[in-house]
């Protein structure tokens, strides 16, 4: 099973469409880590800002979306999004592997490591800074932001590939398809 991981769209239809053009056909599911339509009061308007278009593109993929609420998401967003998007977190079980998804603004590593079993892949967004590492028996992945990056990796997203034997490969990519780094476990 393959998951395209996208976080912090912030209304950028241009960036969302680039990521989906590059990876959308490869993925069985879209794993969205929040902040879909609004840019937030501390961020500038991203390139290609068009929240209505973002909603339209996401709605066309609603059967494949697994998502959580970001700190810039609100109840009003469900007026235009045709899928539930306000859960604080979700858990995906795939080939006996646990993938815990949250935006990143509510739960810190200490809390998550007390809640979850070792070996869990913890996926988050929020910081707009990429992370791909193993720590204390947990695997952490933040795909950064496809619209407003705050790290040198630029506009990024990720692919999680879970094989039938439970092995996981996580890849961090630019939205144009260049592999930046990967982690296998």
C-alpha cells in the first residue's frame, strides 16, 4: 500500500496540483496532515493561493483521503470539503504496522512515546520543516510543507510504501519528484 503524504497546503492549489501530478497516480491513499485552505495569520499568501481550487482538487480525491485537522483548519472548512477533516489524530494499521498521524501542534514526542508502542511511524506536519528519523524506537516523519517551506529542502511531500510483509519505506521528495532522503525499516 502506498500513501502520498502532504502537509500544510495553506490554500496553494498550484503546489497541490504539482504534488498530485507527480505522485497522485502512484498512491493508493492521500495522507493529509492538516492546514488545507487557510494560510494562517503568521504566514504570507502562498504562490497559487486559491482555497476554492484546493477544495475542488481534494474533493475529487475524497475516497482516497485520510486526514487530520491542522491549527489553521476550522469547522467552516467542512462547508466546502466533502470529507471529514477535523479529527485531532488518526491511526492507520497496514500489514501489522501502525502509522499514527497528527498535525503536530497538540502532541509532543514525550506524550506520543508514552501513548504508542515502539515501532510506530509517527507522521506530522505543522512546523513546515522536514524530519525523517528513528528515535527511541519510533520513526518520525514530517514531510514539510508543499506551499510555505521553512527549511532548505523547499516544497516537499512524501511517500510511505508498506509492503505485504510489513516493511516500510518512507521517502521525502520535492513536489516535482526529486528524492531527497529515505528511511527503510
